[in-house]
């Protein structure tokens, strides 16, 4: 099982502790922290005083993606110091791991800093990693949303990474950045609806103040922009089931899907 959210901790707010309480109910789950883990600036002090008292309880089972706020002080030195090798090589932020029958890829979507274009070190690594993976099901996560109904808008810098995953037959992409929950229909490499495509979830609901949706993006199936919560994924050998669990004790969304043939 994997539980996920991004856009998490602020010393002036309490919602991060509420989402942490949801994670506490899943003691065997890997925790995907999808970037912007601490606000406003991710230095050693804010990690220790803001993030650690809430989500720090799951540090040993957290596999984080790096967000833009995580790089806002000393180029992310505190982020990599806090998580160590569980966050990938310092200064890179891309890595992969296996979870049951699934291959999980974590990428760095701060493309202006690290490069996401074809021919970049990250893109070349991704192609090689996907080619070498021996799994029938693939999940990827990073911070910025390729497609979104939120105020930040779609991020075209991520086209090469999205296309590489789609062409390799990946099933799921998890992102944050916009502080809301959004579920998309499966999309192809170009972002068009395709029942055999990848499904993207935005889970920027970890504790930061909400971002009201600015529109309904093509392919969007559900938007929840007024609730904090986490995405729970039960990963089976041939498919997955999802639930969006909110801090008020509800299950605001759920469903299931199959791994691509």
C-alpha cells in the first residue's frame, strides 16, 4: 500500500497534523510525500520545527519528491540532509524503487533547475530505468502537475517525462503543487483521453491552504478544492484501488483500475 499527499507543513497551521493522523492509521504503507513539504522556506529549522512534529513520524518509510519550496533555501540542502539517500542523490531528486509487483519512479519536476527536456540527464535516466524495470505495473510521482484545473495551470515542461512514461505503459501519475485534489481520466502521451492511458491524481492536500480551482481542465473527472486529505492506493499484481481520505473522517473519492496490457 502507498499513501500520498504533497504541499504539507507550515508552523502556523494545524492541517498537516490532521493529515498525519490519517497516515498513522496505515502503519505498513509507504508514504509518498509529493513535494513542498514545508513552507515557506525549506531550511533545517523549518524541517525540524514544522515538518518533523507532524509527518516526521513516518520519516523512515517516506520516499519524497522535491518541490519548489523544498529548493528555496540552499538549493535543497536541508531536504536532502533530512531524508538522506531516501530522496535520491543530492541535487538530482530522481530515483526509483519497487513496491510489491509495482515499479515506482520519482522525478524532479523543477525543470528550470534540473532539466526535463529530451537529452537531459533526468530524461535519459528515466528512459533507461523504464527499459530495465521488470514489472507489469508502473507508478510515477513528482511535484508540478502536467495537467490541472488549479491556478498554476498545465506545465508543458513535463511533456518529455509524461510521454516517456505513457509510451512505456505506466498506469498512474501523482502530483501536487496546486493545493487541491483532482482525478483525471486516463490520458495518452499527448494528454488526450484514452482508456489505455495514464491516470493522473493531484494530491496537493497535505496541509497547505486550499487553492480554488480556476477551471475544469480537459480530462478532469473530479475536483475537490476544499478538503485536506491523503490518497490511499492499494496496489495489486494486476491493478489498483484508490481512496481519497479526508481529515473529517470521510472517503471523498474511490475507485479502481487495471494495469495496462
